C-alpha cells in the first residue's frame, strides 16, 4: 500500500470516507499494542502495590485483560483507562504512538487525501480502549468539525481511525453517513451520551445514502473528512475494541505549528493561539518536501505536547452549541 489511486481518491471525495483493509501488515501494529500492554502492566503493578487490586490477570490477552479488571471493579478499570486516555483522550504519547502517527505507510495514504506532501499532524489524537459496557464507548452522531474552531469549517482535516483488533459491528466499530460531508457543518448539541456532542437524527444532513457499518480488520484504517457524520455503536463482544484515531491536515490549513506556549501569554498572544483548528493541543509537522528540517522528532513532540497541556489559558473552541432539546416523546 503506497499512494492511493485516483479512483480511491475520487471515492473519498464523493463519499466522505474510505475504508482500506491493508494499510499496515498486522506486525506493524504489534509495537503499539505492546507499548499499551507495558503501560497497563505498570499501572496495575502500582495499583497492586497500593493495595487496591487483588487480581491483575497477567496472562490475559491484550483483547481481554482490561475487561477482566473492569468487570471486577469498574473503578479500577476506569483508573487504567484514564492512564491511557489522559484527561482529554490523547494522553498516551509513547515512542510507538509517535511512530504510528508518522508511519511512512500511513503518510503515503494521508498525502494522497490531503493532496500535499506538506503534512501537519495534530495532538488531537485519541486512544480508545472500548471495553464492553463502558458508557463513553457509545459516541453519538457528530462531525469532527463540531469540536473544532469555526475558522476551519471549510478546511479539510483528515481523521484516520485505526483499529488495533478486528473492528466489527459486534464489537462496536463506527457507522458513517456517506455523501453528507458536502453540505457543511450542521447543528450539534451539547449533552449527548457521556457528554459528547450530538447531531440529532432529525438534523443529520440529508443524503440519499444509508449509514454504513465501517467494519475494518486489523491492519486496515478508516479515513474520513472533518464534515463526515459518524457515530460509534455499543461493544456487544466480550473483548476490547482497541483503536486510535489520528488527525492530519495540509500545511496551509490553520495550525499552531509555529507557536510555543510559555505559560504567561498576554491577550494578544492568546488570540494568536486561537487561530488554529484546535487551539489547546499541539500541531506538528510530520512530513515536508519543502522544509524537511522542520519535521518534528520524538523528543520535541513530547515537549511540545507537554507545553500545550500545561497552559490552561488556551481556550477550547466555543461553538455556542445548545443542549439537546427536550422532546415530548
Ligand atoms: O472510536 C470510536 O468509537 C469513535 C471515534 C470517533 O468518533 C472519532 O474518531 O471522531
């Protein structure tokens, strides 16, 4: 799998999404799975040392271990998941996470879809260990732009959703509404399941297409635009539906690549930070034909993410979405 064919690019442009089954060889994903396993191991060992965990299921698989912990104690399960997700969902920033974001096989596809070799990656990536029964595993209909700044509503930001196990309808893969992305951003509401934004069914953009089940095997990925409506259904299996979702954009799309927060920004500086699509998290160059020296290395990536995380004054996008209206039914 290298760059995409024109037919695949056209399909993405027309439908608003593309599912590829073979972006990676399954072995390519092993290092990230192992990195998550090691982090879970460390967290469970610490919890055992503190006396809050009796059984840590060391022989259980990547697909099952957290499920066992969660079933024994929701609180303990949540503590491990929180370690991986961090406060906003993209807390894990190990070297293998960085290698995944910058994987050459992935960037070849990303280049085809953003239409430029100048590619910016974003700290708006999320780690999702979707344990059966976990409330926030069910994500209501939304467009990713509902979470971004208005200035980026007409820009292309690419979401790449990568399962670390086979993702099926049974274990709660995503559903996507095809051919709706060209109608722009629709009204979102606050107060959807687990605090997510939600597009009400009656407010979904009209499209002749029916929702598609975005099942994808290990090694594959789902590519979507920031205006493609999608949702995530319950995990009915007895295993964890692991995935990561990453985001990319061309270098001409508003970003914060040139900015380093110092923690004492004045009003004018803070305003500058608001000129990115998602101000509170760090953007960084992942590929550049024009300025290869600007491509970020791992150490700088870690420092940059930390610098943004520490500055609480860089505001989240405020879109003015109103709460889900009360319905008579
Ligand atoms: O992984 C999921 O279940 C939901 C992902 C999602 O909604 C997103 O990537 O925007």
